[in-house]
C-alpha cells in the first residue's frame, strides 16, 4: 500500500500540454477515439470538454489520461476521449454504451460491472477495457483471468474472495464489540451476489450476523437506515457499486446520524466524512488502461490479454469522524493506514 498522490488535475486541460515520448520512443501514426463509461457523476458543465470529459482531473480520470500519454496517445493530438456518465443506472448505461458504439469508437473503457455489462450488450466487436470490477469471472464478464475470451479484458479491483473478509476484519478492529452488522448494497442480480456469499462465509468465521439492506434509488436510503436502527445494527459495511460512489455523501451523512461506525469501499467516502475506507490504489490501476489500449491499437485481441489484479490497496482513516463517534482507532490500524485525516 502507498499513499495517494494528488494535485496534477488542474493541469489537465487535456491535450493542450506537451506530450512525453511514447513508451517505445515513437508516437502513434494515427488518431484514435475512445469511449469512456465512468462510474462517477459528471463534473459541472463549466469543467467539461465538448466531449463531456473533465478539464481537471481526479483519482478516477487523471491517471487514465496519464497512462494514455505514457504510450504516446494525447487528447487533442492523436486521441479523442468521449466521456459518458450512467451514474449507476442500468437503463442509462445501456443507452450511453449504445451511443458510444454508434460513434464508432476504437475502444470502450468501462468502469464498474454495470458499465461493462452495458458495453458488452452494445457490442461484441469493439474492444472493451474494464476497470472498477470485482471478480469478473464469477460475474460472467470474462471466461478466465488468464484468457478472457470475447472482447473484454482489463483490470479487476479485488484480490479474489479475500476482499470480503478484509472488510469485516477491519470492521472488527474499529468496532470490536459489534456483532450485528448492517450491509448496505445495491439490489443485486444473481451474478453480482458473489460478494454476498463471500461476506456470509467471512461473517460466520468472525461470529457476526449480517442483515442486508438493498437499494436501487437515493430515495430508498432513508428507509434502509431506519430499518437498520429498528434491527439494532451496531456497525455498517457498504459494498462497492457505482450507486454507492454517486450517493456517497448522503450515505456518510446517514451513517453518522445513525451513529454507526462504517467500513466503506471508496476513499472519497472518507474524504466527505466517512470513518474508514479500504480501496484499491485506483491511480496505479487506471494508469494501466493506457498499456492495454496501446496493445489493442497495435493489433492485440482482448481475448488474449490477461486480466490484471491489483497488488496495492489503500487504507484511509478519518480521526475526526472517529472522535465524533466516540471511537478509539487502534494504534496498530493507524500504523497500517496510508492516509489519516485528522
């Protein structure tokens, strides 16, 4: 694990800055168009390019552009990126994926399982590089990590079934007496329920009882937290999904109002007041998108490009929130943290 480095975003007016040499010393001879299905909300209109992409970066956008540039693909010179924002809505994801396919993009980058599924539904021929996905094999996105098959490859954001146990182990550390755990998750279909099975297995080992609260719409969040209170929940786990990212501030506020110590899936949750997040080093992963794109543009087939798993995760702790909840974070956990907000 390593601390996240921030601060280059303001310089990304995308394509208007000088280009470093490509990784192999040569700049690509032709231009390419890439469609990007983001899992975040769109930036304000004043901070978007005509292609709807951010003019200033963040952890989900800036490293991807850096990765393209490392291989000689520069927005505004020989690369156009078209950005779209489904915001966790399945029907919107399908519509926007189809829109990008109609634009005849050379490559689709899809962040999150929902967006990858929408992209797969929209095309079986345009290469798709996935990111922000947990367990793509059990979710039916690729045939295997070593030989993905089809038109999808890319990067996972988990190290297999261990992620479920890690979430609950961290919750045990910050709330050692908690045994009744509320799990806030997106209303899942059968392929996505794999994380649920892993959580159940880990909970039995730790002597925890999980109660699931599934939601599909922001207006359902109040009812979900009311049900947690009725059931006597002692702590909260929020599972990773674009819906949880888009509605992060609301979820954090409701957790604080309910006095629930929470383990969260995204660093942005802690930055807006959440207690603790365990997240992949998304900057490192998203830089790798450019390497996949370069291989595909040079003729490689997604079916033959192995899917990469993360090797670095980030633990982010908010001590201000811990104090507000009356929680003492163990020193052993603080020493392992990549970032501590005081």
